[in-house]
C-alpha cells in the first residue's frame, strides 16, 4: 500500500468512527428544541472541523480532539482555509464548539478536563479568534 492509500484508508476509518458521533449530536440538538437551521449549522460546523482533524498528522477522531485542536482551528486553519471565514462564522463556531464539547462530556465521550479546557479556550481566546478573521 502506498502512503496515499494508507492515508486515505485512515481517513475513511476516522470518518466512519466520526459519523455516529455526528448523528448522535444531531439527534441531541433536535431533541433540545433548536430550529432545523440551527441544528444544521452546528452539525455542519463540527463536520467541517473533522476536515481539520485529518489535515495534519497525527490524524484524529472527533473524540480525540482537545483544546489545542480547537485553538489551532479557530486561530489559524479556519481563517486561512475557509473563504467564508468572518466574525459571524467564528461566533457560530464558538457556539457550536460549546454545545458539542459539553455534549461530548455529558455523554462520556471526552473527559471533564477536556470539556473545561475547551470551554476556557473559547472564553478566554474569543477576542483573538475574532480578530484573526477581522483583519
């Protein structure tokens, strides 16, 4: 197997393991009474984040993501890679990450420490994330 085939196989395996997480998150959001549009936005945001998680080594699944991944995504990758990156879209991601990581913690998919770390990052680095797309 070539390196490209190995990489593709790993990405497919990661996507396969992420899908049930995305599906369960979507179901939870729907049950929480959010509008269909809001649910689609949150799930779409987290799904786009999965692209970042397999962009660089080490490739990661959603339940392996941590504060550093969220920070690098919001501070660097998203502003550079997403043509639609804006203050509005970053605020949308901040909300999606909050909901997602709280839910991941409540369902035991990530540790309480990971949830706290991510929420702290979203809170304390918010202005920096917004400045990166306002430039």
